[in-house]
């Protein structure tokens, strides 16, 4: 259904240049008909606010258990890094048999925790309580967790493939998601280098500031105006926009 719809549409909107290229190749569609309108980040993903008190230091993984999320390699890298002796790995969501079995095989069951997060307010607090986000995904069309983490002032480790470098820029540790050794090395740097975490927090907050819902809305409005033959709306940013006010403190 989607491929024919792409060819019938005036324009196809997507959220990253990577996705734009992927859609063009998959649908056989000219890239000039596919527009990247981006994504944004908003409340409650800001640096100020309650932080989750786990009672222990933790690295955080946010996401599903689908194969492309690369959770098995993350567990293997976490075990190989040696940081599990002092820092736990917190996974959002309920325990599942496969993750539990792999953790047991690696001898890290006692260091892998699970937390169900019912809403974004709770998730933002869990981000703020973390030493860092670990997100070595194999495939993302955008990758919201790294952006949310940066907006919350949390250092990020993520993949050097697909859309993720486009999201984080130079404000994260980038690793080869196919290499357990590379992920493990990145985890050690993230866990052990206090100055690096401080720098990543600063750069991450600045990077997150560039992903504004106003910009996305303006781009979408511009496309709708173009299709309907109207003049595009003016681009207006408000200095008291709450997310931006938080990020620029």
C-alpha cells in the first residue's frame, strides 16, 4: 500500500535525510519529492526536574526488544566492559525470556534491571537519573531516545550508522553497532570518564536545542501551503517557548 501511495502523493514527508534516501531507494521515487521535516523534542524532556532514584548508578537502555535494536550485543558488551561490577544496566519495559536468558548466560543477571515506564514524565525522570544512555541500534529512521536523553542532560552512546549520527552530531560517543568490542570500549569511556560525561552533557543540551517542534511545524505548514498554492507561513520562534527556555539555562 505504501509504495503506490508514495508515487501518488504530491510529496512524502519524513524525519531524517537517511530516511529520505531509504524511501527513495525502496519506492523508486525521486528524492526531490521526499522532504525531511525533522523531529523535535519537548516537555517533559528537559534537564530540570525530578530524577529517578534507583539506589544504584545505572546506564539506561530505552527501546523495544526487536532484533534491530541490538540488545543482545549490548548485553554482551556490557558484560565485557567490566563496568557491571559497579554500574547496573537498566532496561525500560518488562522482563522477557530471551533477555533474561542471555543475561544469565553472561553472568550478569544480578546487574540487569527492568523498569516499566507508564508515561513520558516518568521516562524523563529515568533519563535524568542515568549516568548515560546506551543505544547501539542497527537501524533507525530517526532515533528519539538519544534526542530525549540529550534534552534531559544525559550523555549518550549510540551507533555510527543509519540516522543516528545525523541526530546526535558530535555530541555523543559513536560506536560500530556490529562490534561488541567497540560497544564495550564506548561503555567503559562513558562509565569511567567523568570529564567526558560533563562535556557530552553540555554538547548534548546544545544539540537538542536545534530540534525544535516549531521548525518541524513550519516545514510541514510550508509543504501544505505549497500543495494548496498558498504562501508559506512566516517562521516564528518564541524565546519563552518552554523547552527552549529550559535548554538554554
